C-alpha cells in the first residue's frame, strides 16, 4: 500500500472517444450539472445537435437535433432544459413532452439547476429561481446583482442545502492595475432571510455543514478561495450560528501555487460531506485538499495537463468530478486506506489524523485511539476516555469489553457514573450499535424510563435488533414492535401486531415480502386478543390479492376453540358476496346458529343475506329450533308446509297472509283446509283473513265450499262479510245472509236485506221463513222491498206472529197497510183484529187501495169504523167520504149521507147510485130515482159544485 498519495485518481471517460468534437469541449458548449449527465452542444454536418452522455452508461450517447444556445440536464432525471435567446423550455426526454416554457424579458447570461425542481436564472441585473413543479409560473426574483459583478462573466451560482444562502461567482480581466492578478474574481454572497448581499473578492466558493465534537447542531460554513496579486487564500467562515454552540473560529489559510502557475487561479470547489474535506480545483489542473474544520492543507498535486473548466460533486466516492479541455472526465476522491497513514507519516499531524479517522470512519489510527483511550481510562478521566471510545473509527473501541470496563469503573462522589457518561457521549455522537443499544436499554427500562427509549428510537439513536426487541417487549409491546420492525424480524413484528390487536397491519406487513403461518397466527390472536380475531380472519379471506386462508379452515380453527360468536362474525363478513360456491359455508353458518343461537339464525335469515344454502336442511333445523316462520320460508314440499302452517299462534298474522303469495292455488286451498281441520277454533280468523285477501285468485265458490264443509258459518260470515259489499254475485249475497243468520248477526241480516240489490229475493224469503227467526224484521224487509206482502201476511198470521204484522204497518211501511188488510181478510182473520190493526196504523197509506182491497173481497163494511173515526177526526180526504158513500149506497140508505156531506166525488157517487138502483126492486128504484132527480134539481138550484 502506497501511503505517499492520499487520493484516488481515475479517468472515467474520454469524450473524444465517444464522438464528441474537441471544439465542443468548452465552458460555452458543455455543461455538467451533476455526476449523472454531461450535456454537449455541437454541430455535426452543419446540423446543430445536443449530445447527452449518461455517465452510468457512457457508451450510449443520445443525440437530439436541437439548435439551442445553451442546454443543461436535470441532476438526476432525463429532463433537458434549453435556452434560445430569451426563451426557456424544459422537456422530459423519456415521455417526449414539454414540461414548461417561458419567454424572459431580459437576456440570460447564466443558468444552472440549483435543486431537483428549480433552475437558477441569472440576467444582467438580477437572479431568479424558476420552478418546474407547475406548468405556468414564471421565474421568481430572488435578489438583484451587486455592482461588484458588473462586467464579470458569471461562471457559477450555488445555494446552501437549506436554500437560505446563495453565492453568485464571476470573473473578469484586470487590465486597470498591472500589479494585480490577471483574472479578478468577484462574488456576491446573499442571505435570503436577511435580504442582504455581501460583495467578496473570490474565484470559487461552496457551502458546507460539519458536526463538530461537543456541538449540539451542525455548523454551517461558507468556504471560498481567491487569488490576488498578493497571493491566494482559502477562507472558511460560519454562517447562521446557532447557540449555545460555541462560534466557529474563522480559518484563513494560504493556497500554494507553484512558480510555473503564475496565471492559475481557483475555478471550482467541492466539499466531501463524509470526510469534511475541501476539494479545490484550479484552472490549470491542480487539486488541493484541505481539512474543512481546521483549514489544514492535506495534499496538493496536478491531476490534469489541460484547463479544467467544469466540476461536480461525485457522490459515489464523496469526491469530485471534473472535465478538462482535452475531453477527459476525471475523478478524484479520498483514498480511505492511505489518507490517515499519509497524514501521520507525511504531514506528521497526529490531531488531524485522529480527527479525520473518526469523522470519515477511516483506518490507520487504531493504535493511536487505543493508546489514548487506555491512558485516559487508567488516569481516571472517564469522560475523555468515553469520548475517545465513542469517536473511535469503525467503532474499534465500542465493544463489550469497553462497556464492561465502564460498568466496573468507580463513580465519582456526586457525579455521573462512567457508563452513563459513556452512553451519553454515544447518544450525542449519533447511533448506538447493537450491543450498546441493548446495554443501555436494560437499566433505562428497569428504572421505568421507557419514554427515554422511545425518544432515542424516534431520533434513530439506537440500533434495532431482535435482542433489543425482546428486552423492550417485557415492558411495552407496541414499542417492541417498532424495534422488531427496524430490525426486520418479521415474525415478531407480526406477533406484536397480533397481541396488540393491530390486526390490520399484519397483512400489509406480510405483503412487503414475508409470508407468515396464518393458521398459527390466527390461533395466537384467539388466545391473546379474541375480540379482534374475527376481524383479522375476514381481512385474510377478503384480501384484494385473493384469500390468504380458506374460509372453512378459519371456521375449523374457531370451532376447535369453541369460539362460536367470532366464527359467526367472521362468516357473516366472509360470505357477504353471496356466491354460489359459498353454499356449503352458508349452510354451516346457519346450522351453527340454529343449534346454538336460534335468535341469531332468525336474524340472518330475516335479512335474506344468503340464497345458496341447503334449504331442506335449514328448514328442518328451523322447525326443530321453533322458528316456524323461517321453516315455512325454506320448505317447498306441501307436506312440510301443511305440518308447520297449522301452528298459527306462533306465526305473525301479517307475515302469514303474505306468505300465501308463494303458494299455488291448489297449495293454498290445501293449507287452508289443513288449518281448519287441525284447529278450527284457533285458525278460523286467520283463514278467513287469508281467504279474503286472495278471494279473487282462489275463487269464492271454493272458499264457501271449504267453510261449509267444516260447517263453519262463523268463518263464512267473516269471509263473506269482507267481500259482500264489493261484488254482485247473488250466491255470495245469499250465503252471507245465510251465514249471518246462523251466527246470530241479525242486524247484519237486516242491513244486507235492506241494502243489497244482488240477492235472489225469492230464495232469501224462503230461507228466512224456514229460519224461523225470533225477530222477523229481515223477512219483513225482503217482502216489503220485493212485494211479497201477501206471502208475508200469510206466513206471519199462520205462525201466530201477529205482532210482527202490526210492527210492519206501524213501524216499517204503513203504505203497505191495504195489502196487509187484504191478506188478513184472505186468511179469515177476525174482523176485530183487523179493525184493531187498522186503528193502530199511524202513518199514511192510500185509502183508495185499502177500499179496493176490502171491496173486492166484499168486506167494505169492515173498515167503516175506521172511516167514521177519520171523519170524526176532521179528515177532508175525499177517499174517506167516497168509501163511506159506497157503504151507504150498499146499505140502501145513501140519502142522508149524500145530503149531509159534499166531500165525496160526484162522478163516483153517480156510479154508486146507479149500481144501487139496479140492485133494488123496480118500485123502490123508481122512488129512489125520483128522489135523486129532485136532489139534482136542488143541487143545480144551489149551485152545488
């Protein structure tokens, strides 16, 4: 190993060998925004092209016919930014789409990618940032250029990592002062937060951050280099100082240029984040390495025989990438094997070697660290010994032996124990290794300070391991899970999720590449978190990529532990899509619940979630469980249906009525017959309700026959009472009258006899006569409506029901009195009875008809007492007087009546007189005729009218 050279140097590629023209390798035509892409503008056969070289595949040069005057590639993506005059355009090479475009108002003298999403644009007067995160926003002004840069060629623009600081760098010829350096460097340092610019003389600059021992925060630094007529300097100054850290002492060191490099000057600067080393490149190809913290020069040498005009950070090696005019793409980085030995031997700078070995984790100072550690420890300076051990390169002193030594070391009176000092320094430095994390966790958890452990884990101060997770698990399952997750111990991550009830995370974690034993996992959750087991099982079965475990397998696991309720919850979710292939599991779900929890099965069936289960099997179990309604819903065989349906006391009436929509006409009639046969008293009302509901479908005739077959006039009455008012079928109306009569619903008989126009009156009359009711009003109503008065009188009189005849003429229809009297005369009723009946009639009736009825039976004198009563009562009705006149004439003594009364009708009186003359002897007739003529003369003389 050659320790005389602390750098690694290599040529990555020769651009000429890739077909790049030498004339195109210049600051004006070639750009290097990062260590990923080189972008070159050139003319090939008079055609303007842009050549893009991907350094990860340098031999594959991409050329595009583009005539822009500047082209810069995105630092990491295949996105090309082009400038043509004032027009800026950004294209995505992969998608061949324009990302953004803008036409500027000012000339653009320099531009550069400053981040993944923004381009820095420099004009003659200002600096802008142009974001490509959106498609329309124009460049946003950041600051105005300082006068110090007037007339300068802008060669670089850089911003700090937090984008709070910017530096704009330019160079110009120095023709005014012959004693000054030939090329003048000018910089404008700008603070975004303060909005203030500072002009600085310099040629190259960079921003950096370094973590110094004993500091809480990273120290932010600005480094720049300048060459003047008095020499060259490197400056390292702090920006944005953060208390309580001590201020960084400004470093100013000389930059050596050999005598032959009289016109050479710094052109670029890159800083290794890992090593804290400043790479300074000069135009003539010299490289200088400086320690960022101390400013000490580590190494200088020439790496290029040609002018270097562009550089970039080389992230892979924590070094620098540069291109010279010869087309060489060169890389320089720290040789980690030789750097520390070189500093120790060549520079003889022990402190620098000690510090750099720790910062960069470099070999070469192990003995030095061991000796210093032992010296400090043996002298009782445990704090210093702890610092040395904590900062030892590659953790050479961070071992179990060192930890044990600190454990055994005596604690100073009233002070912190050495082991805690050691761990405190380790925590300040960064992450503890596996062993340290475990050793620190034990006492912290024993002291009940779990929150400290949580804090350190969040800050990534501890190394996660299975051993650490096992220790933490005894105190906090959730915290242990995060440790297992960090240590990539998938089986224990999942076990913690199971025990803490975070079942939803298990499948998500498993999809990251680990396939757990879901059966064992399910059994674990059953024991530790039974409330979550159904949810977890559902997640496994319903996974979007397909079932991770079989439904039947899950149920078997549940039932093996007698976990009936979780099994039910799981199946309800797993079978919710109601697929044909799920029929057996639907059956099993219902079987389980019908045996163990019939009310749950009742609810499941009521929700109609499933349709592919074994219906006969479930129907049978429903019947055994007493769920007769559900059994009826499942049964299809009429024998089974008839066996169940008779138990109407446990079936909801509304449901049962609706159930008959499922049955055929024949099945319905069979069920109704069975319901009446088994328990007519219990089932009669619901049968009548069903018959009424489906009367049109089943047919009234069949239903009537059914009720009659069981001699159930009550059922017939209920049924017909619901439909009689809706139809005109004579038979229905008759049967209803018949049923109402036989059930003693006489008022309803009266109503239907009075209101219905559909029954056969002859048939109803005969039925009512045969019924021999205690009250004869229905018969009276029928006979009165349909003119069966004579039959009525005959029936009532012959059956000794004279009071109903009286009721008829007195209260029902007095208008029918003449026919009633006529009927009574026909049956040889006693005159006394007839006269009494007639005298009792209060309502009016046609007297002419009464006279006609008795006259045609030659019984006119029967009504004379009644007529006399009417006259005495002051009646002026001519019919009364006509009747009396007839009786007087028939008595051969009309003269007195005719003389005394003038209310009879003359025409009728003449007819009566004529009839009287014909009926008497000739002598008497002649005498009567003479008297009649004399009376006529008298009437004419008295103007009788």
